[in-house]
C-alpha cells in the first residue's frame, strides 16, 4: 500500500506542476497579447483556461481518492490538503490571466497612452514568485517561501504606480479613459495573481512544518522560522 501511495503522491505532484506551468504560460501569453495587441494570442489564453479548469477537477478528485483509500500519515496528509488549496489558487491565477487577455480586445488598433513597461515587469516578477513558491514545495524550503512574500510587495508598489500614472492621464485627456481603465484592470489582475502566489507560498510552509502563517506579520513569520530551525 505504501508503494501505491508514493506513486499516487508523485502523480499528484506532476499534475500540480503541470498546472502551474500552464498558469505561468497563460500569464505570459496574456501580457504579450496586451503588449502587441495580438487578438489570436488573447483567444488562446481564454481557450486554454478550460483545460486548466479540468485539471483543477482532476487534481481535487485524486486528492480525495488518496485520502479515502490510502489514509495517509500526517505529513502526507498536510501535503494533500496543501495541494487542494494550491490547486484553487492556480485555477484563479489562470482566470485572472484570461481577464488580462480580454483587455486586448479593448485596446485593439489603439496607440497606447504610454509604452507597456511596468505591466510586463509585473508579469516577470509573478513568474519569479511562482518559481520560488513551487521550489518551496518541491524542496521543502521555507526560505524560498519567504522570497515570495518579499516579492509580493514589489507587485503592490508597481500596481499603485501604474494606477497613479494612468489616473493622471485620464484627468488630462478624457479620450483615453477607456484605454486607461483596461490597463488598470490588467495591472490589478497581476497584483491579485501575486496574492494567489503568496497563498501558494503560505501553503508550502504549512506542508513543510505544519504552521498556518496566513495572518502572521512578516516579523512573526521569521521568528517562527527561526524557532523551527533551532
């Protein structure tokens, strides 16, 4: 039974990492479609969202099957419960990527009020955050989770900066309001993507050491890690 459990846990990891790859691809394609006003790429993102929705169901089904049939021990059970939560975050990340892609239609054929620099930068930061969050899971490394929490602040700051700039453009020139609102929605979607990746990092810490850090301050979180290391 133990061998069978290990096989199913490995299958679960593979499915989770595959879903994370698809979510990252969706973010990159969505922002690229926005930057280049590529409607075909935008449609690809929204179409592929259905595949990710199906993967969410498949992962949840496998998690429940393992819990019911294998009765996993505490550490394996924490992993499975964490995967179920991470699974939901990944699906929502893909939904937000679709939201970004849909803004492309609103910008089609328009000259942008400013070159898209900060929004692609937010997408790059999101990709780095996802990498560290998944490494935290696969390597059982809480330091990687800390990096995610620190990088999330960068997304918050960029989102605020983008909003301030576009708001000033709208005040100066009402004709760019629709375009500016579309870009603000894309920026806000990336900021929310960062929040979901932060959730994944927090789930990783729960899996690794059994601590729920969702409502801890950064200082209390670091103190908790120091205590665990001792």
